[in-house]
């Protein structure tokens, strides 16, 4: 993913156009690879909503009612975005690169950035300001949460070549680094600890899922005495392996889950 610098935003119309063209982004990566919220861009996105007036889009999208300045995007063959018919929508102000495939029904919200070669499968959500890299696979039912407020909080980031299994949930600004693989059903949030069996450690709060990590749903004993007596456990993601960069994510995941 390329870095995007802070900008001066003359109007919300200009901002929406710049977001759709990939000229500005809601988050950027510095030279050390750290991600930061682009607060000016996020603040500009927030200004779009009070500037809009409720209207109907019945002519093009039967039954749709939203702010007049947030009509769903339309793609042409020249855009080289394959949006398969069947109920998907990409909201105004979202960037979708050439080579992206969107299977129905799926939704990409304002401020999101979806880079080339990525698959957005059925029932997947790419929330507001989420940043999705190149050649990412978002499997069916994946939920990428949106982070508009507070403006200083970085959105959910999924870097290049990651594989996100069916039904995964990523919220609260979590970061999945390049080439990582999440097995179906993994849930990541700022409050849920992640355990690395390979390196025998617990990831620090806010620490990204490392490059090429293979993560599966796990559990740990409840911390309270009563919980232990009852045999209760709580959900936690577990890193059980690291894949070779040249290996196929889907095949690695299938082997691990057998």
C-alpha cells in the first residue's frame, strides 16, 4: 500500500472525487511501516453527512433513500472493476482499484480503499475508511468494521496478500500484516488478546497480526475462580504457524485445519 499525505480539503465534493480516484486515503503508512489515521481526510468525510439532504434513488436503485451526495457508485468497463450483479453496492467516496472482484451481495462504505486484485466475496462488508491491500481475499461473510470516529483512530488495515477466511470479524482498528491467513471464524478486536504458539508469547495490545501468521479460533480458561470451576472459557485467536511467502495461503490453511 502506498503512503498518502495529509491534504487541504476545499470542498466535500473534491474530497469524494479524490477518495474515489485513490489520490487521498483515510490512513497512511510511514517509512517505518507504521499506520496512522489521516485526520484531515476523516474529518472531511464527516463533513459530507451534514452537507447532504435526504433523497430517493428510486430511478437507479429502487427503494434506496440516502443523503443526495452519497449515491452508490457506478462502474464502467473502463474501470476494470468486476461487480457481479445481485445486490452489491459501493458507496460514494470509496476507492476500488482495477482488478477488484465484488461478489453479490457485498458492501463497501465511504472512505474505504480496496486495492487491485482483491476479492470481496458474498455477504462481505468493507466498513468506512477500512484499508484493504493488493491481492487480498475477503471470503464470504467477512465483516471489516468501519472507524470514522474518533478521527484520530486508525481504521482496520488488511495488508497485501492476506487471506481472510469466511465469517471473520475485524473491528476497532486492528491491523493484519502482509501475507497473514485468518481461518474461518477468527474474531479480532482491540480488547481480545492474541496468542502466538510459535514464539510462545501474547501479542501486546494493539500489536498487528504479524506477516505470514496463520491464525485460528482458540479459547483460554476464564480468569475468575467461579469461571474455572464451571469449566468456562473465552474466545481468543491463536497463531499456530507462519507460512512461507511463496506458499499458497488457501493450501496452507487447509493443511492446518485438517
